[in-house]
C-alpha cells in the first residue's frame, strides 16, 4: 500500500518542473543531514560522546547555548523521522537505532525529576542529562508535547511491527511505554504547559494538535492489540482535544499559537503542528488543520509574510517567493534570527499539500484560502479545479516553485560541509546559535521526503467529526437556545470540571459522558451548549480527576431556558 502510493506520487512528481538548484541541494544535503543526525545519537555517534545508548543530544554545543542535553521533544521528532524512513523502506540500516531509542525511553520515563515521578507528572519534564539522570536546574516546565510526540513515534513503530507479526514485542515492550505517555496526555491535556519554544506557559496549538493525534493513534493501537480498557477514556479526551484545537483559530485568518504570551500569535508552532499531524488520507480536512486545508494555507501565508520585514536578508524578495522564516516575528532568543527547521517546515507543508492535490486530482479554493492561491494566479476565483484544468496546473506549478524557494533559501545559507545549526543570521545568513542541531537535520530529511512525494503513515485523521460540546436539544419539536455555563471553580493538578443534567444535551445525568468545560479563563470554567428552549432544566457540575468523580452538593441547580436567543448562567462551585 505504501509503495503503491509512493510510486503513484513519484510518477506524478516527475511531471512537475522542480528547481534544479533544489534538486542539487537535496542530493548533496540528504546524506550529510543523515550523517549529521546520526552523529548526535548515543552510544556511538561521533559528536555525542557521553550520550548513552539511544539518547539524542539536541546539539553538541555545550556553551552559549548549552544544548548538551536530551529533550523529549527533539528526540521524538528525530526518531519519528528515523522510524518513518525505516518503515517506508527508505533506509533499512536504522533498526538498531530504533531499538536503542525504545530502550532509552523506557528508562527515561521512570526517572524522577523536578516535574514529578512517573505517576505525579514527571512525564512532562522537558529535558534530561545525557547520562539519563534528571536535570534539576530551573527550566520552563512542564512541556506536555513530549509524551505525545514520543508515543506518536513509538506507535508508528508498533504498527510496523504488527504488520510483521511481532505482536509480543509490541504488547510487552512498546505498549507499557505508550500507555504511560497516553494516560498522561489523557489526564493532563487541559493543564497549562510551556510551549515548544519553552517560553509561554498557557495552552499551545502545537501541543494540543500532537496530543490529539497521539490519543487517536493510541486508540487504534489499543484496539489492534486488545488493550481495550483505555479506549473509552482516550476517545473521550481525543474528542475534547479536537474541540479545543478549534479555539486557536482567529478571525484574522490565522491560528493563534498560544493562549498566553502577549504576542501576535503568528508562530512556526502552527506550521510545525500541521506537518507533524499530516495524514494524506484525510485530504484537505480543516478540522484537523491538514496542510492543504484552507485554514492551514491562510495561516501559512500570514506566518510567512510576518517575516518579510523583520529580517534584512528578506528585503526585496517578491511576495510570491519564499523567504527566511523563524519561530515568531517578535523572537529575540540568540539574536532572533531565522531557523532552518522553521523555513523547511513551510516548504514541507506545501509539499504535503501537493501530495494531496495530486492524489485527489483536484484542489479547492475557498474565500479563506483565496489570498494564498492568488499568489500563483491573480485571476483565480473560489471553486474546485480538477487536475485537467489549466488553473490546477498553474497553481500546482506555482506552489511547487514557492515551496522550492524556501528550500533555496536554506540551500543558500548552508555551508559547503552541509552542517546545519539552529539559526542563520537575519543580516548575512551565516550560522548562529547551536551548531549541528539534530532537529535541523531531521527537518531537512522530512522536507526532502515530502518533496519526493512520500507521505508518512496515516494516523486516523480521516472522517473525524466534532460537535464541540454543542449537542442539539432532545426532541420536543421546539427550538434550541445557546446556553453558556460559567462556573468559578478552583481546581488542583489533574482535576477538570464537567457538567451534566436532565436532558439529552446534558447527557441525562451520566457522569461518564459529562461535558468538559474549558479552563481558558481559569478559575472560570466555561461551556456553551444548545438546550431545548422554554424548558426547566436541572444540572450539576462534576469535578473529575482520573476515575474519581465529585458531584456538587445538593440540591440540583435549575434554569428555565428562554424561548429564543441565548442565555448566560454564572455559577460558583458548591
Ligand atoms: C487550568 C487547569 O486546567 C486547572 O486544572 C488548573 O488547576 C489551573 N489551570 C491552574 O493551574
Ligand atoms: C530551544 C528550542 O526552542 C526548543 O524547541 C528545543 O527543544 C531546544 N532548544 C533544544 O533544541
């Protein structure tokens, strides 16, 4: 199946006019990036002396910045790349590295650290020493994307092993690690987290998106190996995550990266989320912000254009051409320069889009994505264009060139030895900050694979629907009204506030399916539900921590809904 897909895409790809500069860069940089990546993995990587087996160092740089640690996020993204390459048949030499990674993560998970023990929050610890001991200095902790990214990589590996009939290893070795991570995700996703840049403590789009993916994949794996006890709670929390994911969209036409932070919110966070939750089977689905969805393309354009004026190396470059991009335009870390991995992420999102448009034989222009498509065809209008149309050809050729232009920027600022640091100078393109950043190498390999038309395995994004806590009122023939419940409730780590009550839309008093409130305005928890109009409705808030359920004290609360319009109910937990 994977190979059919691959060959199909390559056949299509060969008809595209691809930049010869980029062709040349890809062929020289691919082996150098692979070697650079492997040099940073213990026990035998040539630049990672002291790193234990399967431990990925972020960079060999030990001063300004000191990156000689192992981050759960960086390591998982690096091993997602390695596991994809092995399981897609692109590099059959990597199996030993994968086994080492599994062994290292089984150990690291159990290391007590400043975030806690394995059962009290320790899985959210962002980084460890390279000898697998805890890092005890001050840091932005917890970072809750790590367990999700690690389980995504390990589940990709597990699915491959199941296809090889190696169920025993999956069940005995991989499943316990995955289950630890996913229970953590299911129980803690609604708690605040530092973002992937380790700066903003709030909720983060990237974290939410990869957490959502992780639970969906986890449910599939659990079903495949008969570990069904987790299925119901993980499915419920995946639904809640998908709902919450929608709230990051803002009407200015882009995704706000974090709920906190006080910045524009334009951030590579969102582009990275799109490529790391790409599922070609889901087409251009907007609910999961697939790379070619109108929301993700509008977001990409907004993100890219935010960098045209902040870096002088971008000056004079035309609007429909690629530029250097960084983490976010307000960034000042290590000089606040462009990053290789963010510039390559833009290219990868565009290559992923081309994969889907070519596979489905059409592309769709909506009013939201129109400004993006107008970069390539100023006369294009809203509509669906089949691959037989000249509009499709004009646009896909333009997108290919635009994507290649981002890689050309990276190529231009890559030294001849192929080494990729973290940043390159916004004024002259020379390398800055951490040298040999392992994640930079991984980002080159995944962008190159996407350019070749290769997509990673599906994770179940296809066909998801979301009601986002808005259920329709039950029967009665009458209309419904939107009722917002706000409750002031102080919670402790692990607790969340839910509501249930006397009508279908409030789950008929079933606490197991009670509706989760959002804590975005903590300590006010909030939800809007469509309820039957002109009806007496009883309800209670429920405090849930794992399997422990605490109801509010008696008597039940009661409202009478209005005949039409909306209604706001403000309560205090009792
Ligand atoms: C929001 C969380 O979801 C809640 O559980 C926590 O108590 C508060 N933030 C305070 O950290
Ligand atoms: C800083 C980056 O912002 C963070 O995402 C990364 O995990 C560490 N450096 C290590 O590479």
